[in-house]
C-alpha cells in the first residue's frame, strides 16, 4: 500500500474571493467591452441631416418616421394645433369680420346721408 499525503488550504469567507476565481470564464466567451463612445452630432448637424433625408423618411410609422417625430415633439413641447386654439382663432376672425361689416355700413350710411343733403 502506498501512502499519499493530502494538504488542505482553508480560507476565510471574505478572503477566498480574493484568491479563487469564481467566474465561469472557461465556459462562456467574455463580452467585449468597448470604451468607444459613439460620436454625437450637434443640433445644427442634426437639422442639416434631417433636411438631406427629409424625403427618405417615411411619412407614417411607430418609429423612424415623420409621424413619430411629430408625436414625440408634441409630447415634449405641447400640441400647437389643438382644437381649442383653432376654435378660438375662428371665433376671433368671425368677430373681426362682423366688426368690419358694421364699420363699412356706418361709412356707407354717412356717405349716403351727406350726398342727400
């Protein structure tokens, strides 16, 4: 019979992670980490690109479309063409037209009265 000597090394719980690699790097390829940040463009460059691509952008669609740009811009900046604003402007135009008509009738009546004297 052959005698075999076994040696056992014991680590404390907070020390073993510093000494033993517990990751599974042998089974899975590590993800490539890149510190390269994609280039950003200025607002002026964005609008230059937008004008260049304007007719290539689809009119409708949930993403990457004019419809998407309108919806996201309205959500951020507000709806500039809401029905309340349009209705208020129509009422103001109607009122100004009525006032204009009244003034024209007054001018006509004044002119007619001075001719008849």
